[in-house]
C-alpha cells in the first residue's frame, strides 16, 4: 500500500503530478486506487475539472471529495487550496458507495449500510464523508452501530473555512452535493486499519442537566435558556461574535460513559444553541476548555499505538475548532504522524468514530481522528520515539499551560465541593423524609404520599393498611428499649419486603408502634390478603430476646376524594376492631 499527495497549483503541474502517480500505479501492479480530494476553495468549476481529469486519466470512479476547513498535507496545514490524496492498494478491495438524497432517509440508509457491511467478506472499515449539518446522523449511526464489531467506522463532515459560511457539500466527478453520503468500504484479508481519537479538553465547574433539546438544538439547561451558560458563567454575549467567542469553551456531554464535545454554531433569538452534534434530554453537560499539556499527552499516547501498528498511510480528520485553538502551533500535533508514514487529511465540521468499548458509532467535535492503514504484516519498527515536540509550549504558550493547570486544580476542588454539597443535600433530604430509627418514611412524608393518591386523577381503587404491634409497651418494660427498637426495625423491614414489588407502595411510621402502608391501585380484597400474609410473617418470626410478637391490622380501600378524613376514620375503626376482638388479626373496613 502507498499514499501519494498532490497539491493543485496549476493545470500543467497537476497533469505532471498525476502522470507520476499513474506511472507508479501501473509499474507496481497495484490492484486498486482511491482518491480523496479536500478543498478549501469553493470553486465548483475547478473542483469538477480536477475530479473529471482524475477519473479520465485513471479510468476510475473511486473518487470522493469534501469542502474543507483546512487541508493537511505531510502532517502540516496548507494555505487554503486543493489537496489530492491517492491511495494505492496491492490486494485490498476498495469501493465507493454513494447514497443520494439522504435527508429524511437516514434510518433506512443505516439499515442498508449495516446489511451491506455485514455481507462483505473481510470488511475491515467504513469511511464516511458527508454534509452533516443537513442530516439526522443519529438515526443513521444507531443503525450502523449494529454491524459487526470487527468493522471500524470513521469519517468527517464537510464545511468551509469560515463559521459564517453556509457551504457544506461533498463532490465527485459527477457533481457537488449537499445531501449525498459518500461511504468507502475497505476489505481484504491482508488489509489492516487502526482508528482512534485524541481529545484533551477538560471540564469546567459542575455538571448541568439538559432539560430540553431537539437533536442539534439545545434549548434549556437546568430549566433555563441554554445561552445563559455562556452569558452567566463566561460573560459571552449573544451577538454576532458569539460562535467565534465560544469556540474555546465548548460543551462536553456524557453518553454511556463516553465524552462527546459539542461546539456552538449559532445562538437563536429564544436563547437556544445550535450545536455541531446532537444532545438529548437528561444528558449531563459541562463547560470545558482546551488544556495544551493534556492535549499533547493524549496525542502522544495515540502516537505510541500508531508506531506499534507500522502503517503505510495515515489520514488525519481533525475538527476546525482545534485549528482555531492552536493558531500558530496548529502543526504541533500533526507533524509526528508524518514521521511515521505519509499523512494527509482535512479539518472538519464534525468527526465520526466507533467507540472501541461498546461499538457505538458516534459523532464528535474537537477531536483529532487518526486513521492508520497498511497491507500485510507489520514491518520492523524503526521510529520508536515519535512524539509531539512540546518545546513550543514556552513563552505565551507556557503561560497558557500554567493557567490551564490552575483552572484544572480550581475546577477539581470546586467539583469536589459541589459533590460533597450534593451528597450532604441528599443526606439532609433523606433525614427529613425518613424515620431515624426504622428508616421507613416518617409520618409527614407518608401523609404527603397518601394525599397525592387522594388528589390524583385516576379513578382506580387504592388501599391503606394500618399496623399496630400488640403489647409493645410490655416489650419495652420487660426487655428494655434497645430490644424494643430492634423489634420496630425488624417489623419495618418485614413490611418493606412484603410490598417491594408493588409499584408506588410506601411504608411509613405513623407514631410509636404504629405503621402505615400505602398501596396504590390495589383493591381492598387484595390488600386484606397482603395484610394477612404480613400478619402471619410477623407471628412466625423469631425475635431475638423477645421470641414471639404479633400485630393487629386494619385495612380500608378508597378512590381519589378530597374527603380524606372519612378514610382515616374507617381505618382507625378497623384497627380498633382488630384489637378489641382479641388482637393478632386483620379487619377489612366496610366499603
């Protein structure tokens, strides 16, 4: 396998460069060739001319192109131009698939792609180039995630150099498209590929909850307009410079343990944020920032893997936000890859990667995707110590490095304080709602739960059980209050176990040795049977230091009704009747 890269400068130079690639292709008897074109030039006539010349000269339609936010040649950012990568394969089967008019058919296409990939012998990878801004990519990738876990998935979204640009298109020798999905299948027994992402952004402050979202549109966070994240915490106003100023402080969302960065494209009049990537309600999100030292650390870890893999060609698909972040140091994280193998790629408006752990295909932002390829076994390693040259992180960059360490340390302490406070609030809430001795609900809380059922809209019958421990004063007087407390805790545990499978049921301590059980949507007859089972369990239980203990129970049923007092009176009367008629029995109140 071999990769050759060409920068289009003039028609004459281009023709000569292609002739050299063609001679190499034919003389070495390569089986197939694949062309990627990455363009920062928005010139339809030029791009079609380049694509058609390649198609005619090589007699191939294995050509895909993307408008680009930056072109990467030999591990360095080019001045805005047109970059052509020619990948030549000895034995691998490479095929470009085109899915036209994809908008609205994303799930259907995902099913089709999954079926195709699983049916292709020795399929090792799927690559996607697409104008992601117009597509419901989550539906597409959820279906593709079902394909064989041995198949790696990667790709990038098309987008121009300017954030204000509306140009998001892919192209080939037939035309330019704003709703076309290009997919390349890489297959072959001797074809090998290694794909992974490098991030390095750190969270700021405490997490927020997404309370209203619709795919790429984030409306509310913690019940407040999403724009307040930036207005309140970053002092960034919702004006024409909003997207540019929020670039360095994207959002980080959590999904199944995976961290997904999301940068802001624009802000709506309603305070909503249009993100480069979807979010869903219930997600936890953080503000975050780029930490140069951590970014270098992540890239260095990936470089070790790539060196071990011994690739013959490397693609880099990196987010345009990383380019803005690094500014004059933009090449620092890419140059080492060129020291390993010929490296080409582009800056994207979003990246695609398959999670190694769970097989989910997800869209990312602000990541550096490194795709290493080779045919045949790994060759002898010659480049053992390829790493990012971070000597440039001096002067102003060194100051940024120290500041980010300070921010990280402060954020870590703040997050710990927030976590401790959250745990304390949870503990205080638990103490306010539960009985300190038995750990069931206290009287105030169980009354609140009963009131909710009384005032509910359902017309279904619900039931209450009141339980009183027989002769409990005698246990305290004879055995001591410590034994009495143990008896209360044991009976409370038996009651909780008895109703644990009843949805919405509650157990509360009504006072002293009296307990209340709330059974929503349970009829009086069923509640009576449950009460009898509970009574027998208590009677048959051997209590330490006490032996046998019994209980009397009253049962009543009701429908939602503002007149709660009459229900409590019936329940009291039923319990009184159980105790008056000999204790250790259950009485069901008349309907």
